[in-house]
């Protein structure tokens, strides 16, 4: 009887474990995108070139992330966007992005 119950419950436990692993993977990618966007916004606010901003954000961002920079009046906005495959080879993909805004510092080039 215990064997039959285990056979019924085991697939459910594996599914719950896969969902937990996927959630941790997506949250980790989201946090890395947030950190990358903040790093890029700080660099852009200091007046760094768009290439330097993308390179600094790329160091922190997940692999394959795309960084975009927009300047409006006295602020810079950096967006980091990436498509994540939380379960590795399983063809389940989700898009994660983060955005950071910073005021241009005195002496910084908009």
C-alpha cells in the first residue's frame, strides 16, 4: 500500500521541485537585471559613453541580456532585458527585464 501511495505522490513532488527550481532561476535573473540596470544608470549619470554603459551593465547582467539607454532632459534611463530558460533544455522561456533611472550628475554629459 505504501508503494502505491509513493507512486502516486512522487510525480507531484517532482513537479513541485521543478516549479521551485524554475522560480528561483527566474528570480535570480530578475535580480541580476535590476543590478545591471542600476550599474548602467549610475555610469550613464556620470557621463559615460553608451558603449561603456552597456559594457558595465553587461558584466552584471545574465548572459544574452540586451541593454538600452535613453536620455531625457536631466535623467537617464537604462533597461536590461533578457529571455530566460529556467529549466535548462526544457523549451519553456520567459522574458525578464528591469529598468533604472538616475539624474544626470553636474558635469555629466547628457
